[in-house]
């Protein structure tokens, strides 16, 4: 009983189990799946998804939801692309720093709107999604950006650890995977060890109680929407790096993947619960399912059907578990009276 | 037990002293020159009917509303002309709301120590939080695990956590708003033992409750408010329930039932060896036409579960139900309504009404089908006239029947629910604790309508946890405990004390 927050976390174990079963299945179908090379590749390609899922996790815990992050990531990466392709500044750090304030600012707008209008955040963020994306499409007319300075192109190949492949092609643990893990750890620290993190859980658990306890609700909501904005900005950079191309319509439309991953990872749509570890596993599971669908050559439309079904399923399961818990509580109550 | 009861009040310095406190809301005088004091280490009860000014007084004490000029407030020896909520909080005046305002997803310790998060610190000191939680619980003799999530606790335990939280942030006066309304008797006793523990630590408790028995059991002194004026502050010891009730209403609960049921009435409902796992076991009883049958027992005794089963919401596992001699399978509400069974739920606010809809719409909701005589629509004028008529017939006090039900007083909301079900012309009406949280005056009018209904050959099952109520109103009383019927009484054969004994033992 040393760790005070150690409570039963069954969701994560189920997820891990399903991931193992699915991985085993995919390995049987295609033995290449379970090679170090493919796993590294897989983690690298999903780092965009993983990073924004961390932001969505924080918003869901606070009792909100954000669907505009894809537009935020797009706007942030596009502005970055404009700057570096016109000035051709040969500095990746500078490129990395551009989308961050943009993301935070656009996220903060969501936070302000959610707090002051008291309109449901789904409505607010669908509106800002369309607003941000619409303005960007109007101004850019959908033009792609693919002319980057050399440093920006070289950086994409950066690996933390490098191995030599069988055919003499080097592969390794990507920097972007590391970034994902670092941000995951950072988010964990925010949620567990920072006062603001505990307030996020408190607000998501019981908003009225948080208000009565004297917590500043505005600060909490501003923080969570800015935080997902920040991560969307970083993810925009990662996405541009991975694809070496910026298309205004590449990211928008992937909201459901991220929301499905976080809910699957145990974050409640009612707010108040969710863990970084769960969100990580949720992203892995979604990615494995998508990978499997590709291996089985399923149509892209099926991907959307599957994502939709997963959300309904995951949300129903958590609602059902809640019902069971209430029933168990009632049973206990009756027993106490009898014996 | 050491208490302030028999000591002259002036010998102890009060923690809180109010003089000549008045408050108007619009044209209504909510409080009129009220003097009030609370001494350290006393349990002070505040009673009054709904709308008497109790909650206004509490709001003034907690700084939510300011009193009118001329008022004097002395807290902990210092005078204040008005208070802001955070000032009151800082002075140690804490309210434990009826909804408890806890964070269900956080641990016991974190809930208790949540005031740490108001300090300007960025990092969380988990050791300190856990230590503080344990300290406070230990001091007050509570043995809950500090790491348990609060949502996994019973309501009673959650309440203790809420009180501990107030203590942890240095509460000197804890205001408990209807704290016993969702507790079993066992849990109420535990709460009272806990409050005595608080007293011994010099903490004052302001206890607000409709349950006069409990007020007299736990209170050192009782302040009675009626129509915004203070009737007086009385030493609880030696006061009787009837006296207190009289002080509250200015009238006696004059209700007596004259006509009792004849033995030879035909049977309308027969329940045979009905069981449902974990809820109730082999329950058998009958109900006759025009009878009021009381079903009394503590929460969790199975009384509400049986009622839900009779209304088709909680299908029994075994046994049989016969309505008018016909087998009733109790599989759905529609079926129950067909058999002429109506149910007025326990929590009228949650289950009985669509709060944001108008009184009119709430009234017609159960009889919509009958009202559309021709075609698909109910003519608005007809609907309106029908609702007006109903409001009049049931004595519902409402200025405008298009006002949302939310704006009505508790007693009137109760009447709307009652009316809604009676309009369906049921043969059997189940009333689940219909006077819960209702004041004496409104109680009497509810009793009156029950009697009128059985006069029209309706049969009623009255679920209650008040001995006085069932004794006054019912023809026969079944006592439930642990999912079984343990005793049957007819009112002539027992006193209230007998009844209380058989429930609590």
C-alpha cells in the first residue's frame, strides 16, 4: 500500500491483452509484423496520433471534449511551412518553435469560449474546427507546401538508436517516438503531481463541488484547451516531418481516431477518469486495428465504420460497467440489512 | 455525555451571534429581526416549515446573502456587518450540502485534504495529503481506507468524508443540511455518535432537519423559525415531538382518521411468496378495496424494491401477483398501468416530473391518449382547461399553469405528481414516502387527499419511514426488515413506540 493512487485499473489490462492477441494474429497473417523494424516503424508513424491523444485525454478528464485539434494542428503546421519555405531558414529548432504558440493561442480561444458561453464543448469545438479550417482553406486555396530547407528534411531521419537491417538498410528508434514518450511522461507528471492536474480531475469529477471548493474553473478550462492546442501544434510539426509535405486537408477528418483511442484507453466521456498509460495503449490498439485492416486489404471506408463502432462499443462498455457498479452497490446495501 | 444542555447559556461564549437580522426578497420578508446564537461544542438544531426562512438564515451565516442594515453579527468575538462567502469559510463556517459536493473519482484522503489545492503551490505533496487525511479520520475515530475512491463508499461513509473535509480545513461550525435523509437507521446512529465526537472537540454543529425525532435526539438546543420570525430557542431535553411540531406550525397536526375499513371489503391485490435475489424474500400480503396499507421499514429493507416490482419495473424472480383475481406478471410499466396500478416514486424531483416543462404539460402526460378524442391532436384549449380544472381539484398552488414545475414549492410539486397518477384512474396507487422532506402543513394536506382517494374506492400502499404517519393514515401496517415482512399491525393495537421498537430492534 505504498503508492497512494494504486487502485484497480482493469481497463489497461484488458487492452494489453487485446493488443497481444491482435498482434499475435497479425504476426501469423504476416510474419513481418512482429519484427523490431516494423515495430519501430509503427511507433514512429503513430507518434502524431499518440501526441494529440495525450491532449484529448486531458480534455476528457476535465469533463470536456475537443474535436478542433486537427484544424489547430493543420493551421500551426501550415504557418510553420509558410515561414520556413519562404525564408528557407536552415534550423529545425526554429521550425519546431513556430507551431507551439499558434497551437496554444487557438486552443485558448476554445477554452475562453467554452467557459464564457457555457455551450457544450462539442458544439464549440466543431464550430472552431470549421472556422479555423475554413479560413485556412480560403486563404491558401489548398496549396501544398513541399519545399523545405535541407535541415528540415534531414531531421526526419534522426534516430535515437540505429540498427542495421537484413538487407543492409538501417532502421531504428525514431526521435518522434521518443518525443511522444517524453510528452506522455510530461502529461503524466502534470496530471499526477501538479496541482492543476488534480484540479482537472476534480472539475471532471464534480464541477459544482469544484466551484464550491473555490477552485478557479476558468483557469482549469483555459489550461486544458490550451494544453491540447500546444500538443496539436507539436503534433503538426511531427506530421510535417513524417510526411515531408504539408497539405491543408491531410489531418482534418482524423478526430474520431484520436477520440476512439482515448476512450478505448479508459478515459470516461463523462469526465473525471483516464490515464496516460491507457491513452498510450488505446492509440496502439487503434493503430494495430488499422494496420490489420490494411493487411487484410479492407476498403478505406471500412476503417471509418470500424472507428465509429469502436467508439460506440467502448462508450457502451464503460456505461455498462458504471451500471454494474451501481447494482453491486445496491446489492451490498441489501445484504447489509439482511445479515 | 457532557453537553451544554443544563448550563446557563451566558456562561459560555458563543461562537456565532446574530442580532436583529432581517432580509427581504422582493416583497417577501424572509427573515424578520431574528436573534440567533451558536455556542462552541453544541449541536444546535434549526427547524421550521418549508419557506419559513431557515435557508435564508443559513445563507446569511455563510455569507451568500447579506442581511439588511441594522443587523449585528459577531463571529468568534469579532463584529461583522456583512460577510463574503470566502470570509465565512476562513472563519471556519462550513456547509455540508445535501449533495455532499465530493469528488467521486478522487480518493478519500484527497477529498479530505482538497483545500491544499487552494494554496499557491504548483506541486502536489502526496505524502502530506495522505497524512492529513489519516490524521483527521483518526482524530474523529473513522476507519476508512485513505486510498479508496469516494464513489465506492456508501452514502453514509461519503457523508463522513464530507464532514472530515470540513474539519481538515479548520471548520469551527459545521452546518449539516438534512444530513439523515438518505441514511438507514444504523447509519443515523453512527452519524450521531460522530457528531458527539465533534462536540467533544469544541466544534459547533448546526443541524437542519425535518425529522423531529432526530432533532430531539441529537440536539442540545433547538431554534424554531416560523414565517421569518424566530419562535424561540429551546433546550431539547424535555421537549416532545408534538410540542416541537406545534411550535413550528403554530397548529397541531390535527389529522385524525375517523372511518376505518370494514372487514368484509373485497380483496383487490394478492401477493404470494414473492422473491427477488438480494432484495426481498417470500413476501406475501393482500390489499383490500379502499384500504390504506402501510409498508414501513428502513431504507434497504426491500420496501421500495417491492413497490417497483408491483409497478413492473423490477420483475420478481419467484412468486405470484394477482390483481382482482387475475394473474399479473409484472414485466412492464405498460402492463402495470393496464392492471390499474399507479406509482408515485420516492424521489419526486428525479423520477416523477419533467421539471423544466410546465405544470400543464406535466399534468396531461399520463392521460394524453384519453385526451385525444378525435384524430392525432389534443386541442390546446381543451388541454389547458383540463389542467386548470385539475389544479383546482387538487389544490395545487400555482400562479400560472404554464410556469415550469421547477418553480413550485416541494409540497406543490408533490401534489402535481399525485394528481398526474390519480388522473389515470388507477385501482391501486403506490405512494413511496410521499411526505419525505415536506413540512407539517403540506403533510396534512397529503394525508387528507389519501383519505379522499380511498373514499372513492381506490386502494393505497403507503411506503413510509415515519411511524407517526403510518399510524395516522393506514388501516393496516406491515413492518419490513431485511427483505422480509416481520410483523403486521392494525393501528388500534399498538402505539408509536411499539412500532418504532419493532423496526429498530
